[in-house]
C-alpha cells in the first residue's frame, strides 16, 4: 500500500469542524466530536479527511482568519487532541489533510497586532500591504481593486495608513515578497507534516502574490496585479520540496478559468492536485457535463496529475438544492434569499451526480452532509455569521446555509449534533429526518447510496485496476454511444457508468450486471431520467 500514490484516486471527506459533531455539548463542533465519529467515516468508506481550518481564530470567516497556526482553537480542542485525532484516524485508514491560508491572516495574528502598534513606515508593517490613500487627505483607497467578498478591499486606520484585505476587513493580506512570510509558512508546513498529516489544502492558492506597486486593475491586463502571478510558482516549488521530504501532498484551491494557466500549478515539481470546481457551476445537462469532464481530463493529462471531482464544498449551495433549481446550478455563488427549489428533483439528480463523480477517474471530494442529502438551509437574517452576507449589504445570504450543524440522531435534541445547547447555526425543522441514524437503516437513503458506491470504488476491479497501476498515461475513460441527454462511459472495460440526465428511459448496455443504481429502474429494466447506474461488463 505504501508505494501506491493514494491521492491519485482517493475519496476525501471534507470536515467543516465547527459543524460536524459537538463532543462537549457547547453547540460548536470540535475535535472530540470528530474522534467520536471516526467509525462513521470508516463505515462511509472514505480514505482521507480534509479539515477546514482548526487553528486559533476569532472566526470572522469561519476559521479562514488564522491567528496562530500552531494552536488549535480552544472551541475545537487542543494540539494534543489534534495529534491524537491524526494518529487514531491513520490507524483506521483515514489520512489527514489540513488547510493553510497563505493569502492572509487574522487581524488578531501577532504579526498584525505588532504592525498596528508599530505604526506607519515600520518594518512590522512590511509583512502586510500598508499604503497611503489617494485624494487630498489620503481619504480614498490606494487603488481600485475589489474584494473577493465584495466592496473595497482596503481599511483605513486612525494613523492614516490603509491596509489591503482581499477578503474581510479582519483578514489582512500578507506580503509574499517578504522573506519572513515565506519562511514562516515553510515552518508551518513542517509543523503539520511533523504531526503526521498526509496533505495540505492551499486556500485561495492563486491570490497571495501581488504586484509590489499595487497598481489599479485594468481588465485584460496580463499579468494581473493579484491573480495567478508567476511568483507563486516559485513559492509552490519550495513547498513541494518540503512535502516531498515527508511524502505529503497538496491540493490547491486554484480558481482559474484558463485551463493552461490552471495546469501550470500541477507541474511535477509543484502541486500534486488542485480542486476542479467545474461541476459546481455546471448545469444538469449531458453535453455540458461531458464537456466539463473532457476538458478536465485534457488539462490534467499533459502534466500527469490526477483530476479531482467536487460536487460541493463549504462555499457553495448544497447539491440537492442547486440541482432542484430551474437554472440547475449555474449561479452557485450568487445566492439569493428564498430561491425556489424542487428538493425531490434535486435529490434524484444529486444521487445520480454522486454516482457520476464517484465513477470518474481521479480523486473525489465529498463535503460533509452531502452523504446525507442535506438541503441548503435558510438561515434567519439575525443568525447569519458569514462576512459575505454583511459585505453584500445584506442582499446575499452568504454561505452559512451549507454549514449547518449535522443531524446525527433523529430522536435527540438538535438532531443529535452533540448536546443540549443550541448549535451555533440554527437547524431547519426538517433536519431530524436527514439524521445519520435513520439513514443507516434505510437501504434507499442517500447515506446507503454513498456507502455502497464508496465500497464498490475500493473493491470493484473496474476501479481497482487504476489503483494498482496509477498510470496517468493510460486512457482514463472511454465514452460509449448513447442517446441524447444520456452519458455513458467505461473505465478499463471493467466498469460502465450510465447517467440519464434528460432522455426517455434508456436501455442499459447488454451483457452487463448492474452493480448499483441511484434510483429504481422502470418496469422494463430501463434507466429513467435523472438516474445513474454502475454496471460491470
Ligand atoms: O475561498 C476562496 C474564494 O475564492 C472565495 O471567494 C469563493 O470564491 C467564495 O467563497 C465563493 O462563494 C476560500 C475558502 O474556501 C473560503 O471559505 C474563504 O472564505 C476564503 O478562501 C478566504 O480565506
């Protein structure tokens, strides 16, 4: 097992710690909660866990505002507990991936506090991007950039200096031209690799480097003043050298529409993998999904990196809600309050999409709660915590609707999230019916579907062949002829996946046995619309 490059085809489960399971009953998920649910994750059949940031943080952006990388937030536990969790998980066959956020730190990070105290022109401020404003009194922001969360990405201090934050005010951007910034992050990587983690997710991986002049952005200019700059590749090469010492891997959050620029991050001496976020904005349409698969495989092939498949994460609308909307998912980021959705339809499609994503060659990510078929929750305005909501002037509900604490036990307070304290985000009334304990006993539940699919992924020869060879040069998938609105492909002749997105009930290929379907076949054994099947040939 040790020689297999596990990350090339792993199923990786994303744990949003704050909302996964509450071990101490205070309404916030924690490491004790995760440890108590490791058997569930083993039973689910995933091979690795990616933990969203669990470090000391004021949680102004759900932990993506890190105050100290070497301390676990006390709301979640202790460093000793994290070490125990990493070791216990590994014993059970689950590797750990931690999240690092190079673009920015929390405004409560010791570096930023020192920079504030030291004042304008100080060396402490050189670790960040402090500038004078424009206008007669410096009352205008230093440039015309726009925050990733909307609005002006600059905040002015009482001493007159402005500081740059591409995200929330509480997330000052680091100056990656400064050697201390590079050194510190390399130390942080070692710190976590030394604690036995198998991989690192890199947050906002295309943003950390900036044009030192911080010029105005003019659309169409290349290089862009803060996206996808060449300096990044040098940084990630040095990170790769560190990871290689440990046999660790990276998965980059590389948000880039251009396939060629995307693939540059996956060169053999850079990141092992990057999130392919294409499915999250792809409508439920056979031609578009097929094009998305083909484009993804084509952009990965030349660099020999495995593709990744992601239906959902902590930043986008839940799959069953997205697929139940008229626009079937185009607008995953621009959310609106009360967008109508047909959950029954969305659930059928999400089940089929799960089989599709789990059948494709490469690594696959499952965001917590997707395996329960959770819908996006409507969070009452007064309870929303996501800074995106506030920065939109309250028009955008933000991302909390996909971050609601999980239901574990139908017949327990707060659907068994952990204790008698109300969870940090309110759970919808419907939550208990999605509880893991109910779904465990129901062979037709979403959870049962995921468990079966993940088991087959590990045991079926159609998948196993790839696991053994790990050969990137071999044709990863072959499309089979199919009617309009239907996708059909085979991998290594062993496994066939058919997805009927929009066609009439379709005959399954002959001389095959059905391994798993996402929903019932019709009376004539045909695959109905919004249904997928796995077959062995
Ligand atoms: O997200 C990066 C990012 O580009 C976001 O702006 C994303 O486009 C948006 O959330 C889509 O709705 C990462 C993390 O995944 C996110 O949770 C953090 O808020 C962000 O970085 C800042 O660290």
